[in-house]
C-alpha cells in the first residue's frame, strides 16, 4: 500500500504545474552536463570479425612483430580496355610508372608482373598504414588522382590491396550515419504525424527520443573507448529511435484514453504514467537483459553491439518516462490539436452546442471507435474459427520460411559492400588473370629453425600454388611464410584448405606454427558466429521464458508463446533471405545476421507479447479467457500496430547503408516485426488462447475462475 501511494505521489508531482517545469529544467541541465562530459568520446574503430582468441587473431598479433608491419601492400592492376594481351610497349610504359609510385608512397616498387595469359600486369608497392582510416584514404585517393593523368592509352588501372580496400570502405561510409539519422528521424516524424493527426504532438516524443539518441551516441562511444568495444553506431540509433518511439506511443495512447474520461489533463497524464510504467519497464528489462547476454559472445563486434544497445535502450527509457511526461503536462490538451480529446458530455450538457474543440473531440471519438470496431471485428472472426485461423497463420509463416532454402551463410570481403569500388574491381581483375588466392595470401608464422619443415608440409596440402619465407623478426626467432592458394578466397575449398594447412603445420614438432590471413580469419569468424548462435539463442529464449513465467504465472502460455515467436523468427529470416536476393543481389546471409536477427526479433516480439497477453489476463478476470483476448486485441491492436510499423520502418532504414550486413538485418527485422504485429499477435496468439481455453493458464487457476 505504501508503494502505491509513493508511486501515485511521484506521478502527480512529475505532472504537476510546478513539478513539470522543475523536471524539465533539471533534465535539460543534466543533458547539457552529460553532453559536455561525453562530448569528445570516440569509440574505437575495429574490424575484428573473428574471436580474439582464434588462431587467425593470434597470427595477426605475431605479424605485428615483423619489420614494416605497419605497411600494407598496394597493388596496381593494369589491363587492356579491349581485353587483348598487353604489348611490350605497354609493359614498358607501365614500368615508367614505378618512380611515380615510389615518390608518392615512399617505398620501393616493382613490376610490371604479367599474368600467364598476358592480359593483365601488376605493379606492387606498399604504403605506411595509419590507424586513422581518413589518412589512409587521403594517400590512396591521392595516388589514384596522380595515376589518372598517367594512364597509358588503351589501358585501365585499378589501385587495390588491403589499404585501398579500407580507404574505399571508409569513403563509402562518409556521411552514411548522418544520412541514416536524418532518414530515421524523417520516418518517425511522418509516422507520428499520421498516428496522432496533429501538427504539434509529434514534436514532443521526437524531441525526447532525439535527445536520448544524441546522449546515447556519446555515452556508448565513451563505453566503447573504456571497454574496447566494437559496434556500429547506426544500429544503436535505430534501436533507440525504434524502442523509444514505441514507449512514447504506449504512454500517449493511454494518456489519450484518460483524457476522454478525466477533466484534469494533469490527472489524466498521471494516471496514464502509472498505468503504462509497468509494461514499459517489463518491455525494456526484457530487451536489455537479452542484449546483455551478448557479453558472452566470442565475436568482438557482436559483444560490442549487445553492450552498447543495452546502454542506448536504458537512456531511451529514462527519456520517455521522465522527459516526455513533463513536456505533455506543460503542453496540455492543446498538444492534440486539432483533434483535442475531451471527457464525455454529461446528460445535462448533451444539448449544448458543440464548440470547435468539442467537434474535434467528436471526430476523435468516432475515429477511435472505428479503430476499436475494426480490431473487435478482426479478433471476433479469429476466435470464431480458431483452428482455421491458426492453420492459415502457420501456413503463411511456413511459406515465408521457404526463403531459407538454398540460402547459405557467409559473404566474402567484396560481397559485404553494396557500393562498387575501384579496389573491388581490381580484385575481380586479379581473380580473372592470376591465381585466385594472389590478392589475399595466407600467412604462416613459425619458429625460424623449423621454417623449412613447415614450408615442406605446406606444399603437401592440396591446392597450394607456392609457399616461401619472406621475413624474420629482429631477433631471428620467428619467420613469416607467405602462402598462395589456387582457390578463390572464402569458397568452400579455400576454407577447407585452411583446416588442412593448420593440421599440417601443427604436426611439425616444436614449430609452434600458426595460420592466419584474410581467409583464415573468415573461417574463424564462421566458427565463432556458429558457436555464438548455438550458445546465445537458447539463453535468450530462457530469459524470455522466465520473464513470461513470472508475468503470467503459467507454464503452458510461455511455452506456446515462445514456440510461436521462434516460428515467426525463422519465417522472418527466410523472407529476409529471399528479399536480400531480390533487392541486394546476395544469395547468402552475412555471418552475424542470423544471430542478431534472432536476438532482435525474439526480444522485440516478446515486448508485444507482454503488452497483449498481460492485458488479456486482466480482461479474462471479467470476460473469461476467450472474450478477454477479444477485449485485449480491441484495446491494444491499434497501438501495437502503430508501434510495430514505426519499429519496422526505422529498421528498414538500415538498408541505405553500404554494408550488406546492416541491409539484410534491416530487411529481416522489418519484415519480422510487421508479421509479428499483424499475423502473430492478431491471428495466431488469439487462436491458440481460444483453442486452449482456461488450460492456457496452467498450473495457475484461470483468471476468471477466481472472480466467480
């Protein structure tokens, strides 16, 4: 009883005339202080896709000990425009370019090295690689500009290699996050305007969530710098805007309901705050807890996304619960203009001429009534024929899941980016005229006294074009061996070859040889992501089960709801895979996509489950299980749909980024949320509750039973 009083008094103070202004002032002061504290924080830029304890990462650390480890190879690929063989004169003109490369990069270049078919030639050099991608991009772009004026007639030149590829990736992302943020804000603004039908109201949640996103960006950057986290800031912004807007929709929807029966708008807001806080807290707690499970992930970027996203969602929660209510309190009913909700007229005033606001109120009432009538009609039809509805819903999910047929997991370095770049074109020319593994050599680091034995073992592995030592560290104890494969990188043959290589060199006694390089990193990344999926997915389901168990005090309902959620998640991934083939031109999903899609779909889907089923349980106390579900859908169908559309739209905005991983994730989660909202919550769940009846609450008594 004391807790209820304290909660009530806090809500009243939060929304009171004085309390609202004080809260707003304190909130803005805190925001300014935090922006100042974290304003200069920058998260580390990392691209480690493999586990930190993997053999490829161990090799990468050892490679740093070798001379000129801070230099990267630059390849200038030359070919004729007509595809014919290079002439001696053209090769001579290419040789004349070597001094230009030397002057620009401060290195000794060599070449041209013609391909066996004589249709391409290589100029090989290296450059100082900086930790700042912008500096590398300036050097590479400067070299390209210089060579553009020196290209021999009839030839095409592409500057490629590791540093060039990194420069192109950095260039592709120039301004991308700002564009994503702008589009996300635009999407949220449009959907809020359509939802509220007010030129004023949408500004309040957008301001609150926007402030939360700005602060989340700085706090997560500081956390990344402190804990050495790798994550994509775009995903964090999308989550903050999506989840924050959902919380705001729940609060404002309840506020509108209260305004229809409470004369004092501050009292209505206080009631709405108390009524929605439990659902919002449960929703946020579930998703944050699921995200924090990613702490156990082996992949650094997956672990970083989990921690950073959890921080962002907590900030979004605080903004919606403590900044938005004072804004609504200060604005009053006029924030809903021109459709201002007013309490029902009493019989004494029923014949009083309608005012402007009263007319708008009538329009609002009619619109609300129509929406509820639609959802009541839809829910009633579902529960009238539950078996047919359930089979139809499951059939749709089954069709969507067929998109997984023929879908593989894993993209190579070039496939991960939608933007065509000069370095990617150079890689393609290399693969056409040279050994496919030429552009991405395999590196073996071994004890120097065993180097020759290791080379001999390497040469016994099928598909190895050549292997030879290229450098020793200063004290001569370690030797670096460059291995060139006959297989194209990231193919099944090349990945199997890495396993064979490791088995071969590990068999050399006292060599302590390790195998690394881009292909080895790809193999370790695949193994790490597979391990994470099979470890983390059950943990996420376990967390969601416990939350539903505590909330519903039932075993049957959580089990069935999680099975449905899992089915819809698989269906969404299948549909997303098909859409990826159609819109992104990719036959495979990137390595991180299945796990991240599973996480977001299950965790966010449970949000809507909590909101619907918790309301259904309360309605069942009065109407029984079957009719209680109809009442729950009638009252929550509109707000859940609005929240789902907003969340799906902001996730779909990830598709504008040049990284295929984020595009695929946006497609899958966007489709999944829409299906979850319109099919799972509106058709499948009500059908299951109708068919199960009161047994859905076992081992607890049915809520209506206690009321009888």
